[in-house]
C-alpha cells in the first residue's frame, strides 16, 4: 500500500535538495530510487511537480508518495 506524506519544510531543511531531504526521511530507500520516483511524479512541492534537484525553501509544502 502506498502512503502519502505531507511535510512542511522548516528552516533546518531549507536549502536542501528535494531528493536529499526525502532520502533523509526514508533511509531504507536508495537515493537513486527516490530520484526515479520523483521524476515519475510521485512528489510535488507547493502543488507543482519538480525535479529531484529542486532546492527547498522554508514553508514549502511537500506531498510525497515515495515508497
């Protein structure tokens, strides 16, 4: 079963790449797998599909279906 997570970026995570941020939150999943899933559209930031290299800003709303 896929689970969707909604995360609001705080100052501590501002400036991180999206794929790095998600790999820290999903240590059991490889970063390459996370990047592939982002490219497939499993994750949005502020309602927009973005690239794995998107730089997060404080207040960004990340909706992720990484599994």
